[in-house]
């Protein structure tokens, strides 16, 4: 079983084949900025560096968000959900604040119509 333990919190990497979703929220505004995935190595790197580091499923490698753009995600606080299989990072964005690779503050910009 793949698990990483920090301060009596065990993250369950088994449910999604070695990955957990990581939600990124602006600590100041509360806006949801993005969602990425972490494996055990990127999780440890995140905790060690203080900046969110994801595992790229397409490139099959670790990547620190903002390492090339300068829009790094400095962690203010981190938490897990009740099942310990998802992470929430409240962050302050460095640089110009544009988190999405499409040049927007948030990756969540495409509205979906839902009927009531």
C-alpha cells in the first residue's frame, strides 16, 4: 500500500493508482484556481519546498507549478479530506497571478449550463 504520513495524517495514494487530486485555492479570495494530481514523490516535494508540486500524467514527471512562468503557488495551509485521498492547498500566487496556462487567474473558466 502506498502511503505518505505527515503529522499523524496518512495520505491514501492507492485509490487512484498512486495519485491523489490536489485542489488549489487562493488563500485570500477563496477562489478555486486549479486541480492537479500528486504522487507520493510530488507530495513530499510539496511539503519540503512549501510550493505546490504536481505529478504530470502526460509528461510522467514532477513539475512545480510556475517553475517557468514565475506564478508559483506558495502554500499558506494544506489539508486532506475525510478519506485522506484528496488534498486542498490554500496558496498565495507569486508572479502576475495568472495560474492557468491559458492566461487566466483560474483554470475554471468554462461555464456549463445545468438545468434545474
